[in-house]
C-alpha cells in the first residue's frame, strides 16, 4: 500500500509539528512519531477504522487531538 498526502494535508502536518516543537522541545518529534505509528497501523489494518461518507475513513490519534482522514484507492 502506498500512502500519499495531499499538499494541504502535508502542509498541515508540518505546521502541527512546528507548533508542538515551539510549545515544548521534543514534542514536535513525538507528534511526528505518533503520526508515523498511525500510518503503519492504517497500512497494516486498512479496514479497521470506520468508513464515513463515500469510503472516507477516520483514524483518531490517541496522544494528540488529531485524526487522520484517509481513503483506500
């Protein structure tokens, strides 16, 4: 499975990493690692999270108030 971020999603991710790093040194890296772990789980179990409208799925992160929105194509 190939993971592709839209340009807007990629920019939002980079902004969030920078924000957390400004809030507390090292927190941006922890957030980035949590996103990577979430992506690995999604790749391993792509159908595990609920399908919303038109096959769009939502993975809610555990340690940060974010969700990853994805679709299988």
